[in-house]
C-alpha cells in the first residue's frame, strides 16, 4: 500500500526536492512569504506606531488650540491673561547704578501654559476663534481664557502669573511676593527730560530742583526750624524723579518678569506734561503718552495681564492727564483716558473721585531722612514743642472763585486772638519760605487745610510733618485721597468741618476747636506724629532700616492690589460687583471683603459736575 504523504510546511517541502507539482508548491511558498511580510509590516506600522501617532495628533491639536483659544471679555474687570512661560532665571539686582537687562521682544499674545496629568493628555481640546485687537483698544484686552484640564480628578487652570503667586508661599525668600520688574524704557521717556530741565516748567527753572536725586538744594538751618540734616528745597511736583530714584534702592528688584508682583514703568509723566501745558496743541501734549503706549503694548510683559499689573508715577494732580475732548482749549493730556492706560495703575498727588485706576500718594515735603534716627529725633522734637496758637492758616484768597472758603478762613484768623495767619501773595512772600511755614505750623495746635485750586494741597503734609493737627473742609482733600497712607478713621488724626458751614457762617472755627479736650488733642497729635514716616519720602540715595516711608507704603499697596486682581482672576470674579466709575471714591473706603457700595454721607460733596464746571480742573499752581 502506498504511504499517504503528510501535509508539510514549506521548509519540509523544499528539503524533499520532489519535482511533482513543483509549480504549485512554488506559488504557495511565494504567497506564504508575502503574507509573512504583510504581517510584519502591519505589526511595525500599525501596532507599534499607534501610540506615537496618537500623541502626535494630540500635540498638534493642543498647539492649534493654544493658538486659537482666545476670547474677548466685555467686562474690563475679568482678567484672563495671555500665557507666557518664563525662561529667564530669577535675578536680584543689588547695584543701584546697574541697568536692567533688556528683554527680547516676544509676541504680545504668547501661548498658554497648560499643566495636565498624563491621563488627561489624550483628551482633545476644542479650539475657539481668534479675536484680534489693536493696542489702542487695550481697555478690554484680548486675553486668553485659562485652559482647564483634569489632573487626578481635579480641574487645573493655569495663568502666566502663577509663578509670581507661588513666590508668596516661599517663606525662605524674603522677597517672595514682593518682586518688582522695571521696564527698561528708552531715555526719551525719562532721563532726556532731566537733561533739558529748563523746559520742564514755564514758571520755574527746574534744574536746581532735579538735583540731589530730585530733592533739590539742601536747606540751611539758620533759624533752627529744621534739624541739621535731611532737609531740602523740594519742589511739590518732583515725585516723578524721587520715586524713580527710590525704586533703584528697592530691595526686591528682578529681571525675571514671570516672578514679578508688579511691573513699574519709569515714565516721567508729570515732567512730560508740564512742558506743554501752556501754549502747545493737543498733539504735543499727547505725543509722549501715545509713544509710551505704543512701546508698552508691544512688550511681552504687557500680555501677562493686559497691563493691569503695570504702574507708573506722575507727580502732578490727575486733572493734568484727563483731557476729555480733542478741543485745543481743553486742559492737559489724555494719558489717563487712553484705552491701554486705563488698565494700568497711575500714582498721582491727587486722584479723581470718579476714576478707577488713579491713586493718590503724598506730595513731597522738605524732609528726606537717610536714617531712622533722623526720623525718631524729629518726632520726639515735635512732641515737646510748645504750641501757642490754637489754629493757623497759610495761603492766599481766591476772590475769583465763588466756591472758595479761603476768604472766610482768613477773616476768622484775623479776628481771633488764638489764630495765626500767614498771608500769601504772588512774588516774594513768606509763604515761599519753608522755614516760615514750618515755624508757624510747629507753634500751632491745628492747621487749616481748605481746598486749593484743586481738592488737595501740599500744605496738609507740611502740617503733619510739624505735628500740627490738620483741619479739613472737604473729604476730597485727604479722606478719599490718601487711603493707603492715612487712617480710615479720619477723626483720629484730623478735624472735619464741612465747607457749607463756613460759607453760611454757621461755625466759628475757634469755638469748634475749643470744644476738643486737651486729652483728645494729645491723642490726636500723637497719631499725627506717628504718621510722619508714612507721608515723607526718604533720601533716594539711602534706605531707612525699619521705617516704611511713603514710597514703601505705595509700592506695597500696588503689590496688594495686583495680587488681589490675580486671585480674583483665578476665581473668575471682577474686582468689584457692578463697578460704577462715578462712585470711584467710595471703593477705597470699603472694608476687607466688601465688594459693592451704596449711599454715603459724602455723596453731596462728589456730585459730578457737567463738563466745564469742575473747579478742580483749573490750573493748579499752589501758593
């Protein structure tokens, strides 16, 4: 019987070398070989390549989403920012003469930073349309919505300022949460103005006042009114350069904007506008402001919060920067009305009660100590002085202003045996003598501080420096202005007499002040004397060891504001509920945690006037 040939694999068939059905076996071998290679290629490209293709697709989707996830926010107080991954290490600038390293410009809207767990990376992100916006429309900046992904079951949102917030928790870093980044502006925005100092004022040669880091010439203590060191003939509008020079001494400067608690813009806005207030058209008045905005909005730092973490200082009153029209006859520049600068914080010596982003800081006084001991010695001296006058007033009348109460105050000073008047006039006057003013304030218990040509006047801070209790007649002269530097409890350091009571002659200032007991006067004076460090600017060429001066208070207040805005951004909340600019002055008076305002006893003082009727917008040369 013939043996049946068993089925065999291709290798076995080849070994036999049989010639029968050779063509069929060869076809079978080729087919099997092709099938083997197909399996091999399938395994390599399909099975092994699946993960790589999936990850590549996800990365492409994520990038496309990052570039197209911008939304336009209609509420100016909602802050969802463009992302910018920090690439520079943190650096601490120690030398006051060194300059910040320039940051290479990057796109204004950098890509969002996304932190997500590996489990969440395969989830697609739906892109949203891109909305483009010009620098001139930065009041409601186009800023990206934070990209949310799940990590360990929790939603994670990332903003470009997260690294800066994290520094607050680093207790080993004394600068944690306090870093300031300073823009390296072209010199035309600051130093070039000082080189052309004769053009800074039509009435005054400012060259001598910009000397000594902005303090002016030293004051000789020939009459024994001052202490022997730390006193200068400081111009009341010199805060621009004083503040900038103090910033050079700030202990927590950084060149790494990603860790900055706030960003300082060293633009001499006050000096700039002072050059063109009289006799120049609006194009000249606005030129530097528009130039600055154009420069800032192209910087990568601007994109972090659309400018809401930026601040600058202008050593003049707010009305110099609030021109509401393009009429040549209207006053000042429109710096504060530019859409981009509405996002910034601007520090001025007088703010608007109807503004949202300007904040008042004290006028400079004549005292600029370089050591704590100089402050302590001065405070002790003010406590021991004998004050023979119950009240005093230094100023000039305003006969052309029917709303001014200065004439009545001067009349009451003249008619009182316990009142002292230092009458000012244009030209040579004792009012222009720092020693005459300080001597009168040092011998007075109360110092009358009515409105000047605007709500505020430098004299209020001179009186505090002299330990003299200020008497205010309008809440806009101090209480709603210097909320960072003065106590909210205004009756602890001052007396308030409403202007209408003076106009209607319902109040005798002498009788009103005599009602205050000696014990209460002593407590109030002590509060005033303790305020002295907070309302003076220390010598910019040095730094106080333990005391916080006006600069320190202002910088910390800006940091606190920016930090609050950032945390509210994370929570998806505006700064305040239903913010109304006309009630701007009320928000600074809110207690911690309050988010809305209502009727206030001072509402009659701040009824917004019609265009052209605001006496605070007149020119401001204070005697």
